[in-house]
C-alpha cells in the first residue's frame, strides 16, 4: 500500500448543487479499487486560471488515500470516464505521511456545500438529467486530457514534458 | 580579509535552501505567484536566485498547478 494524494477539480455549479452525490461518486471509485481514504479536505470554490470545458469556476477536493500501486492505472481510467470531476491529479506522497490540514495562502479548507440547499434544488436533478447525454461526447476530450494526468505521477522528468503540452 | 558575514552568506543561497525546503507544493498558489511573472512565466534562476534543485522543484510545482487550473498557462488574470 502506498500513500497517494489526489486533487479533484469539480465544476462550481455541480459542487454547490450536487456536492454529496459528487463526493460519493469520487469516493466510491477510489474505494472500488480498494483504496483506503485517510483524509479529505474540501477547498472551496475559486476562479479558475483558465476555463476548463467552458467552466470558469471550480471547487477542489483534496484526498489522501492508500492504495496498491497496481490499481492506480485502472483507477485513472475510471476517474477519467466519470463526469464527477473535470480533472484530477494523483501524486505519490513521497514521505508517506498524511500532511496536516492547512490553508494555502488565501485558500482555506472550507466546509462542504450544505446539503440543506438540496430541498429547493430538488426539482433540478431532472433538469440536470437532460443535458447529461450531450455531455457524453466530451468524454473523448476527457480521455485526451487524461494523458497528462497519467504522466503526472510517473516521474518528475517525464511528467514535465507531457504536462507542458 | 575578514570572513564573509553571515548575512552575506545567507543571501548568497537560494531562498528555499535558506529555509531548508524539501519540496515545493503545487497547491501553494501564493508561493508560485511570487515565482512567476505577471504573464505566469516562471522567473529565471538568474532572476529568482534559486538553486538548480529548487528551480526544478518550482518548475514541476508550477506545471502541476497549471494543469489543475490553479495557475495560468499564459496571461495573468485575463
């Protein structure tokens, strides 16, 4: 078992409206591959440095988990196929210790979006269901983007070259 | 000649070496902003005074931050 850190980028609208499902889906994928989650920190919504699939804002979930290195490749494939996260970055934690929860400059760990907002947005899941089939073709792009992610963990040298593209 | 003062010695080293930084975190956007130009390009070693090892770490951290849309690939807030 190796300790990994994984950062998910979730589009802001989905994070505020369907946070619970989103987190459940992401956590579910990790656990499906036998990952043991050590700590999860939600870093609230922020403006993205550039639009990702037309989304200008996004929320981040930082997860530390232990998993068998052999399953990471399959894990990546599942995460790429999932629409819960726009992007993810899995890195090996080199010293093998889960770091303390900390603020990152002005970027603080935040409480998760309240499910209390769910009752009023309850009718929306149907509305959301409709655009989802359209969203499917985007998966192709997602798979393309996935290469950079796959490289990230491989090794500092190779990761550079690919991430740069 | 008198030995170099401690202050001078400290300034001669890279900022990360001085603080004995072992790794640079891609999530530390504040730090990365200090290492980049307004256009989001990483400062040269000449400009930032980083040693080779820490400049490599900064490079990798910046590239990871860019991938996660924490830092721009090009242009600042524009």
